[in-house]
C-alpha cells in the first residue's frame, strides 16, 4: 500500500492554505495583525478552528507564509534586472509591483507584520546573493544584503504613507541612488 497522500488531499490542502492566506490578507487590510485572532481567520476562511491548526501551528506561521510568497513574487520580478547594467529599471519594477498591491504591502508593513516581512526579505535576498557569488569590495556581502533589504523595506514603507501621486519613477530613483548603486559598488 502506498503511504503517499493522494492528489485529492494535496489539492484540498493547497486550497485550504490559500483560503487561509486570503482570509488573513483581508483581515490585516482592515486592522493590525496583532489584533487578529485565529478564530477570526478561521471564520473569515470558512473553515473550522481546529482545521487551522492542521495547516499552521500559529497565526505567525500563516503570516510568515503570506510574507514569503509576496517577497518571492517581488524578488522574482525585480532581481533579474538588478544584475543588469540598468539598476533603475529594477527599482521601477519593484515599485510597480508594490503599487499594484499597495493595500497588501501597506498591511504587511504595519500592525506587527513589518518585522516578519523584513526577516523573510533578508533571508530570501541572502539566498539569492549567495547563488550569485561574492560581490567583493570593502563592504562584507552579508552586510550589503542586510543594509540593502532593510533600507528598501523602510523606503517602501515610507512611500506607502505618501500620497499615491508620489510617482513610481521618483521613488525608484531614490532607491536606486540611495541604496542600490552604493550597495552594488564593489569598491
């Protein structure tokens, strides 16, 4: 007898996880993450309270999953051009993505979610940097990643609090000149 879970069970698990992620997203768009309870998430998702724990050990784990997915999507769009000659285009790509999902990123960067988001962003960026190899120069590569990610998260958070008319091109130039160009410089 095969002990592997059936495809039906896997598909159901994937759907339930997505329903939970969507429910958390809707709730944190209405109020801070630390004010949201697991019971509310389960109710919003249309699942039983105990079912939540079959998928996640805590609401922090669910938040981590949500943040990880968003960051992966953001990095997938922005990083390929970061290693090209035109770093400004990478910054524009990053802010275009955040602008399309402004409510989500605003929610992730407020109400207790910012620390988890930054931690996951740094972890994913370190993995990517490690795969690209050392940049070298005067700044240690690990510090380069931590600085660039921390500054990027702070700039995104600041931008999200500005009038939506504060353009993508303008904030992309700020990120590029203030963070990306200095952080990518080898000497």
